C-alpha cells in the first residue's frame, strides 16, 4: 500500500507540473518592455558595426524596430501575431553570408547580455530563432 | 620543445593580424592529440578554426599529457578551407620515464565535412576523416610485437550542439566510429599477434556553462592488438574560450594500462590559437 500511495503522490505531482502553464520566453525576456529594450540595444549594436550596418542602408529603422518587436513577441509565445513581411521577403536580395549571419547572432547575444537577459534564457531565444536561418541567408 | 616556442611567439605576433570569425564562438571545438579539431582524445565532426563557407583559417596548438609513467607532448597546425576541408599536421613526442626514451611520431590528417552544421542543420553535422601516422623509429614497437611502423586511421564523426537543451544550457555531443590498427595512438606501432576488431567507438559530450566555459567528458575505445591489455581511454575536461583567437583546455585523463604499466592517470593541458 505504501508503494501505491507513493505512486499516487508522484503521479499527482507530475500531473501538476505538467498542467502548470510554463512561463513563456516572452515573459522571461521581460514582456513588451523587455522586448523593446532588447530591440533598442540590438539596433545600437548594429549601428556600431561597420560590417552589418550597410545591410540596413535602405531600411526604415522605426519600421524594423516595430516589426522585430512584434516578430519576437510572436516567436517567443507572447500575445502577438506577426503579420508583416515574411523572413524570405525581407532578406531576398541582401545575399547575407553565413559569416555575416553569425555576426548578427553575436550582436544579438551582446544586446541580450546588455539588457540583462539570463544566459539560459538567451540560449532558448536563440534556439527559437535559429531554424529561421534558411529563410534569411544567401537569398 | 622548439615547436612550442615558435608557436607561442606566433600566437602573439600573428594573432591580431587576420583571423576568420565566421563561426559562432567555441563551435570549432578544440584540438585533439592527433591534430584534428575535436575534444582532447576524440576527433569531432567540426572542422578546425572559425572559417565559414566563404573563408579560410589557420590554427595551431600544443598539448601536454602528463601521466604516472609517461608524458606525451604534441604540437600541430591546421588549415580550414571554406569549412569544407580540414588539413592538419601534428608531431607527437612520447616520453617513457623508465627507459629514458622518446618515441616520436608524425600525423598527417584530412577531414571533409559531408553534411550540416552543428548549430543550424536539422540533423547532426557529419564528417569523414583520415589520419596517416608514421613512427620515426619502430624499435620499441617491434620489440612489443607490432607489425608495422605506420598506419592510416579513418573515421566518420557526427556532432550536434543543442541550444538551450539542458535547463537552458547548450548541450554538445559527438560520436565517432574509427577504423584503426594503431597501438596506443600508433606510438607502439600498428597491428600485432592479437589483432582484434579494428572498429572503435568514440564519444564526447559537453555542457556550456556560459559563452566561454564548457565542461565535458570523453570516451575512446581501444583495440588490444599487442595483447598487453590496452585500456579504453576516458577523460573529463573543462575548456575556456575567451574569444575567437584562443582556447585553453584542461583535463583529467584515465588512460588505464599502457605497455604493461597500470593506472595511467594524469593531467592534460592544451592551447589552440586561431589565425
């Protein structure tokens, strides 16, 4: 009987932990305010990088800022639906190399560190964004 | 160690001139004892250096394994051509304390990336490599019953970095299948009366505690061609990758029985510079 009750308690705990909604990555980066701070820090990083800045010569910074904030919110399970241009549409013609893509990842990591996003959260954010690489490079 | 001093000077002089930086920090791994990019004892699927598909890079390393009865010093150089081909050369110096004797060996290596990228591709990165090794002097190898003084290993390696996979930390693994007749890396020659299965399994795993620090463990299966009870190798390591110019690895080795001497444990230290 002891085993049975132990099993029941364990099952209950597992069920509990499974039904508790996990805090979304969006909340973990600080919600809307966090996303705005992150994107602002990212824009500053890009502004200071001689290799990446030229890619943004034709871009409207305000449009990029709003778009990326909403896109992050959507990608990180926040309460937004990104309805802007697709990643492929945005990056077609830019011919971004593997090397420059990784350089942008470095800038994003710098920005995340700058606004105080924890290392473990940074990795999970990168894990969500990494699969989009094929929609971004060499187009 | 003439090599070591040349290398050390180059690290400071050449380090700041040109270096490909197209890969993410730490993703090339470090340098293994036969000169290929890998961990300490296992070659990995990644190619040495930070070159992406549009770049080339060069790197150099020196390592020391200090065991109870032996010491192994290795220095080598690597070239990465467009993240497709890795070429390497390494020179090993194996010091046998008891006999006051050095065994020296050259290793020429090549590795080709067949598929993928350890971070971005859906399936693990896959590479095929060879290591051709030749002893300077086969006296000891012959004495122990080895058949040849040179040999060629070939291997297939698969590796993957999973972002945020273990409680938010990045998790890396590599598995390598190697075909080899080498006795103790070939330092004790190739083949022998007790020739056993030439296929050996090697594996590594690591967790990145931060962008700059990784801890992990490795395993390398060994054959027992000489009938001297050659043991499988194991290590646990910590690697420090402060930037894309240098990496430092320290490890605790458990290499078991080597040429009749049991319990060969000890320390390992390795530095790789990227140019």
